[in-house]
């Protein structure tokens, strides 16, 4: 599956952005999806994950209550709605997909076989 992330940009602290991840090549509903981010000099971290059908979601503590992951398997697209953005959210954001036969989420970056190219999110103070 090929992934194309978009929607990043420059926003002031407290603002919102919605990232999109368009998938192609394989049935999107066969893949669990995750959004990760990587700031300069930092390791890549998963911030939000969602199961194949969208029924299970999980977030890293730093984004709980502010970010929301969703997906539309008909449109082969996943989303990350980011609200109340903080300067520490500044990073390159990547979407990733993992082929799975279960309804579980994938909670580690090494569990994802496919990655998009990344979209820059910059939050100014």
C-alpha cells in the first residue's frame, strides 16, 4: 500500500490542523494505521493509532484530549485532527500502515510496514 500524507503547515499555539493520509494500492481496510511524529534530534514516536475498522483507537499521553484519529475505509483515507496545538507538537508527521488480520491496534513503530513521506507541522508560540 502507498501512503500520501498532507495537511501540515504553520499554526499558532492553540490552533488546529487536520492531517490526511491517502492510501492506494491495496484494500485499506486490511491495515491498521498509525500517526507518528519526529522532531529534530528526537526519536520517532507514535502519537495515535487506529484499528482496521476504526473501532479501537489509542493515543500517547501527550496528545490525549487534543488529537483525534479517524479513518474512512470507503475513501481510503485516515485523518489526524489536532486541536489546541502546542509548540512542542512541532515535528514531521508520518502516517503508517500495518497489514493485520486482527482488530487490534499496532502500538510500536516497528510494527508498521508502510510509511508515507511525512508532512511538516510547525506550531509557533
